[in-house]
């Protein structure tokens, strides 16, 4: 039960890794060509488990390889190509395009044009993911593969995260100079894990009577609590509450006990870790300190050198005032924040909306708010017709709330998963 500093080695693309990426793309193309509905499963499975290799200033990843393969496989399918035309009637498609354009125009006056290009290409990756999943889901109306894959993914990711209580967690909550582990699994950090599980768990509610669904609810909610991400836990709880209401009394009866069991087990584990670790280190009982953190709005002052939210938010407002119209340039906040806060701080602003404002000014903030609106309110209007749309709408509400205090779409493991689900929801909500 320790905290281990994660290492981020820069590894160049080699012949073996290039062959692995080629095989991933080939397999993804085969599955997508075999059955368009499997494209979403392939992309969902590739998102959280990412092998990355550097090629010049960018990275080649298994997620990108899978996306290329899926694109090739789907574009060989006549039905999918026809369905792509329906994108012009989908508001979220225009939102994705708006984000690309608003991000790209921040090149003007940006300190680092490479950072703007990186963020523009990321926005384009999300748009392509959405378009492919939307067209594939329209061409193949069978949601069974996705509904089977999501609980399995939740179990694997949650189990990998919970295992870090033994093998070592990548982050910690310091109480009386004693680190309480914060698990992350294959995600980049605890907040990202909470955001990812907040997306999946509402969809697991669509299969609450299956054994795999019940296991996913228990392990997923337990891992969510042990991430110690306050905004993530609160936002996910809201998402789950919305889904339970919209999916009806049968789902509530089947799933509520397992969610309560998972949250209770997670809370008990947090309490136990606080007692054990703080007593071992002769720091008092301390359990109230750990649990108090989860229900407190007080900032963590030992933030590992990345700054507190109040520092980052003040810094973001200061930088935005310098260039209020087009912002300082996408991806440039981390390069400039150290000039208006403590020296050495290099991170994002810990808010999707504030990051959009400071880096892209009014256009990018407007595109971001439109994206959030059509990913939540607009989907809720169609939630009564299809349960899968209701579950995805609930998950989107949770993620958009979570991103008030965290910038999660910066990380493609979370961002790609969200856009995959949005593509599914838009396909099911669209009128023929």
C-alpha cells in the first residue's frame, strides 16, 4: 500500500512497435469490415490500454492505430459510407467541427504553434471517432456487442486500478505527511480514472441482471471511491442517479444494491487505509482526515508541484486578460502558466471551460459550451425513446459537470471514450 512515482519514458518508434501497430490496425479493419457494430467495441477496448511510441514531435499509439484500421474497414462497407451523409443533420457533428476550427485559429499569436497543431489534431481525432461510430451504428443497429463489452472493460480497468493498492499507486493524498494511495489503473491519474468510470457505469446499468454487470457495478463503484477524486465521485454519483431515474424502477431494483455495496466497500477501504497507514506511521488515527477529504471543499495544498486549482484558475484568468479574443493558443497554457504563478508549474488549468477560454478565447469557449449543451441537454430530449441514449446522456452530464474542476478531454483515453459513446447516442437519437 504505497505510492510510486510514475515514470514516463520517451521511447522512439521501432520496428517491433511499428509491426504491433500494423497488426492492431489490421485486426481493427477486419472486425469493422466483418460487422460495423464491432467498430465501437474495438475503439472502446483500445482507448484505456495505450502503447505509445514517439515519431518526431508526435506519438503513434495503439488507439490511433485502431482508429485508422476501423476507418479503413468501415469505409469498405457500402452501408457505412451511405450513413456518413446523415452527419450533416447531427448537431454534435457541427460542434466537433466548430471545436476544430476554433482550436486551429488560435495559431495567430500563439507562443508554440506545435502545441496548437497537436490540440487541433486531437480535436480532429475526436471528430473522426464520432463520425465513424455514428455511421457504423446507423448501419448496424445491434447494440449487443457494445453492451457486453462495456461491463467487461469496467471490470478490467477497475481490477487493474484496485491492484495498485498492493503494487503501488501513482498518486497519493498526503495527511500528516503520510501518503494515502489514490489509484488510477491504466488511466493517467486518479481524476482520469474517475472520469472514465463515470462514463462507463451508467451504461453498465443497462445490464444489471447479468453476472458481469453486477460485478462491474461493484468493482467500478469501489474503484471510483478509491480514486479519492472528489469532483469525479460527485459527478459520477449525479450521472448514476440520472440514469437510475431515466431507466426506470426495474433497473433501480436490479442495480441499486450492487452500487451501494461498491460505494460502501470503497468507503470502508478508504477508512481502513487511513487507520492502518497513519497508525503505522505514528500519526494518529487519521481516518477522519481521509474521509473528511472526500466531503470537504478544501484544496489539497501538497499538490505534487502542479499547483492548486485556485493558483491555476487565477493564472488562467490573468493570461486570458492578455488576449481575450482568441486566447493564448491551444496547448500553450502549460508553457505560460509558470510566468504568472509559481515557477516550475507546467500543467493544464484543471477546468475544461476555463482552459477553452484562456487558450482559445471567445470562439473556443463558445464551441466548448455548444459541445456540452448538445452532449447533454439535447441528448436528454431523446432519452425517453432509447435506454442507451438515456444512459449516455447521464454519463455526459456527469463528465461535463466533472470538467468544471478537471480537464479530462485533454486525455484521449477519456476523450475518445466519450466521443465513441456520443457517436452511439447520436446514431440512436437521430431521426431517419
